C-alpha cells in the first residue's frame, strides 16, 4: 500500500512524518499546534472520540451515535 492511500491521525511531534507524507493527515483538536498546522484536516479531540467520528462520517458516510 502506498502512503498516498492512507488517512492517519496524529497529536504529537512523532506523528509529523506520517501526517506530512500520507494521503490525508488528520490532527485531533487537542494536538500540539505544530501538528495541527501540518495536518490537512482536523477532527474532534481524543476525549471526544474524534478519529472514530471522522471515520464514521467521512469514510462510512454515517452519523455516529456515540
């Protein structure tokens, strides 16, 4: 699988290489500001199940009920 085919989530400096080199880089709202700046999108925070909401809404085209 090519990195351009991946969507990845990140919140800290160790996630920067993936966020910058994948197809869709998503930072959670509670991410470090530099990480959010590097991402192409943001989602709700970890505490709000942000990645799960993003997957449900964007990939599955559903409105999550959690």
